[in-house]
C-alpha cells in the first residue's frame, strides 16, 4: 500500500494546485517513483489511498499502464490517517498476503528485498524500517529490536510498552510490513495513527524494527527543500 492521501501542507505552494503524490521528482511524479520502486519484489497488487485532489491521482493511475494491478482506496469523504487508511483499504488487499506499506513522499536507496526477507525470516507480525538519524520522535527498541516504547524529544512525552534494560532509539523511515491478521486487531474504522496502534499491540505481538545502514540514502521529501536535495542526490549518480 502507498499512502498518498496527505494534504501536503509542507510542500505549499506546490500543493495548492496538485496533490503531494504528483509533485515532480526527477522527471516523474512521486507516486510513479514509489510504484516503480516496488518493481521486482514479487508484489501482486498495489493499493493507493487518495484524499487531497483525489481525482488528479485517480486520473494519473488510470492513464498509465503499470507493471502490476493498482487499486484506489478513496478517502475523499474523510482523511483517516495511517491506521484508519489501512483499515479502509483492508478489503482491497489480497487475502492472507503480507502487506508492504510505504509513504509516497519517501525516497530511499535501501534494499527492500532485504527488508522483506528479514520480516519473513523472523516471522514478525509487523516490521518497521528504522534509521539512526536525528528526529523529534523516536521509536525505542530492545536488543532484539522488539518495539518497546516511543519518545518525543521536543515535549519529553514518553510511552513505555515493554520494560527495556538497553534502549535503542531509532527514527521511523516511513516503510513497514504487516501480516494481515494484525489488521484484525486494530478495532473499528476510525481516524488513528498506525504507529500508536503498533505501540498498543507491542506487548502481545512481535513488532520489530529493521535498522538500515547509516550510509543508505533516505529522504522525507515532504518539503520543497528536501525534494530538491533528493533530486540532486540521485542526479549525482550516487
């Protein structure tokens, strides 16, 4: 699933006329980059959620010949956040298949095959791609990379879900993988964050982090500045 429903407020004025998902990146919309970044991973269907300028995204998807089936989860009536978006799309996923989830505004050089392999080999209920970088909100893990807490560095708010003697603090990278049975534990359809849901489920389910290499490129291209930085990085041939 590709989360593409956001308002893109940090990309204004670009997103005054188009959705964040269609912001240009190296000659193609971010959504096109996101879809093509999944090619070759054995993915049989992609679900894209839409809200802001939804018809533009729908027209873009329907006017292109993709390498796999691409379906729309329409949130035009209400923006549901990441957890609510997953639940709205639940009926569109292939039954009993693992679900790879990524934000449309993430650009990374990380090998997704290794990420998927780790999720499967560890038989995780969910695997969160994380990176050692500065952020305002940290996910906390124990030595086995089991999710055990969350901390807001700006407000000092802290959520502890498991006791950890040795805490590793990592930044979420906007890519995660979920087993379908986890969706049945999320409750009724509503607006909520999937990260908060992971924290609530971590005591009873195997929710682990997958730490990517420090030298892996990773960009949250949710601002004009970051979008241009990512373009320069990839144009330089790195």
